[in-house]
C-alpha cells in the first residue's frame, strides 16, 4: 500500500480492544478537559455572535449547540462548540501550537448526534484514533507561521466523523484528501488579538464534518494528498516527513500523548515564565512594590508568539492570552493566574499596566538547549538584590503530567468560572459519565447535562 492507503487503514482498522489502558484514560481526560473549557468559554462575546449567526443560517436540526441549546446542522454545531471550547485558551495544546481537543471533542459529539448516537467504546475509539492521526501528521509538519490548529486538527475531525459515518477505505481516503485542501490558518491573529484564533478552531471542526459527508456522497480529492508533488508534506513539511514518525508502532506509541494540559488559561508558551515567576514569589516573598525590573528570557519560538509589547487593543482577552509580559505581571500582582484574570477589567487594571512597564522580554537561542519551552526570569529588586530562576519543563507536559486530581481541579475551575447553577448541579453527573464512558450505551445522554435553560 502507498502512504495514503496505509494511513487510512490505520484509522479505520483500530478497535476499542486494540487500545491500551493509557490511551483510554487519555481519551477520557481530553473529553473532561474540553467539556470544562466549553462550559467556561460559552459566554464570551465572540461565541455569542457566532451562535447568533449559526441560528440565522438555520438548516436541518442535526446536533446541539452546547450550553445554549437548540439544534442546527452538525457541521455548524461543531463550529460554535469548538469556538466555545477554545475561547479561554485553557484547553490542551501540542508543540508548536496544535490544539486538538477543542476540535476533536466537539466534532465527536456533533457527529454522534448526526448519526443517531454512539456507544462509549466506539466514541473513545474514534476520539483516540482521530487525535492520534492528527498528532502523527503534526510530527511531520513544519508550519512557518501557519496555525497548526487550522492546518492539522482538521484531520482529527475528519477521521472522527468518518468513523462515525462508517466510511469505507475509498471514502475515507477521499475525505482526508478533501481535508488536505481545507487545511489553513495563520498565527497572525494570535499576535493581533483577533477572534480568528477561535474561528480557526471552529472552522477545523466544521470542515472535518463537511469533508467526511461530501466523501460519502462521492466527492473526490487527490489520491496522493500526503506524498504527491503538491501534497501535504510538500506544502507543510516535506523535509520533516519520515515513515517512522507517521506510522511507527501504531497502537503502541501514541504521539497524541504529547499533548500538554494547562494549569493557566493562556498560551502554552507563557507557562514556564509564569511558573518561574510564581516560584520566585513563593521562595522570596516578592511583591510588586519590591520589584525594580524583570527580565524574561524565552526561546525564539516563544518570543515570536508571546514576546511582543503588550497593548490590550480591541480584544484584550486574546492580547493577554498571547503575551508573556501580561501573564508574568498578573502572576506577580495576584500570586496566581486564573480565568478571571483574563476578563477585561482585570486586564486593564492600572496596577498591571504599571508592572508591565518594568518588564523586558528577550529571545535567547541558547535556552533551546534547556528545552523547547524553557524560560528564565531575572528580578532586580528596589533594594538591589537580583534573583533568577530557570524553568525548563512546564508542569502539564508529558514529562511532568497533571495528576488525576489536578485534571478534576481544572474542570471544577471552569465550572466555578461559568457560575451557572444548572451546570454546577450537573457537574458530578458529567464527571461520573466521563469516568465510566466505555459503559455508556449512548454518549448523547451527556448532551442534556450540558445545557443551561
């Protein structure tokens, strides 16, 4: 078989009994994380606007708009649900910026409703296989400013929906080939504080469902969509492609397990700097009044995404999520970094803006030797003392994973921020269903618990 046919075979032939316990646990963790962030992110202005537009579009009632209620075409339900999941940037992420769960989970739920239901074992299988397919492609990609979420997470959406629709090998090949023609998106929105950050997430989910449905109807894509002269690996990483990365030990080695799960609701590239600042605060008892200057040294990749000067602009939340100055200043002022710290009034707090004036950010290529996300914080106090702290590895990465208790805490923080009495009342039921997902006759039984009357 050629590369494309082999890829399709791996996606279609994996069954629940083939999954190791670790992969099943991963699928449940991903689901719980995204359900939490969807609940927390639902009421942002951009999500409300997108939901209003989707309702105006109308169409067949196929899948549910979570939290808000009502049904719309499945691809549009996945679109807005994915936007909600990503809105607070508190979901999962994979280097160099691939957000998988916020596409995969809303797509899987919408596709389950579209196809009349799905048992827990199949749902977990499709979720794990879809995220693994996209993670394998990510491992062979070099994006150079393209947004990995828009380019790559759409493959997870297509694989998941394709399995839900029971596509045969030929149909799945064409679904993925169509997907390669929908890949896209730019990191510029992250820098400019644009709502396109969330739009790209939703568009990937929407596109994946459309590609799977169109392929089932007979629409074709290029057979050599991966290795052709103008295929994916030519466009997004010809030099990075190798067969071992794409196929090696499929079902034993899980590239998707390199997903990072966040403790802070901001870009992953801020995490080590936040950790370094909070450690200094705990160790030295630092307060904003003590600090004369802060120097943040980060890797060049981090610097390009989060090292620019801070300006709240027209979309303060996105500007703050993707700015290391803001995150470190907020950590110093508030001794933590919570979802509430990215609300508009918190971002524009004059005390934060004054601290930011004392922060310098530099790109240090040598830090890459310490780790791809290494950061060094250097604090000069008004008393003349100098304190320095290097954090090489963010907690929440594969090498330093969150505990089960920390994942539940993350979920509870999201529920607490949403402060919705109905959803708070349903919180334990949702948690229980996720924990016992493989025993559920139909995962769609969760949907009513995710609605706010």
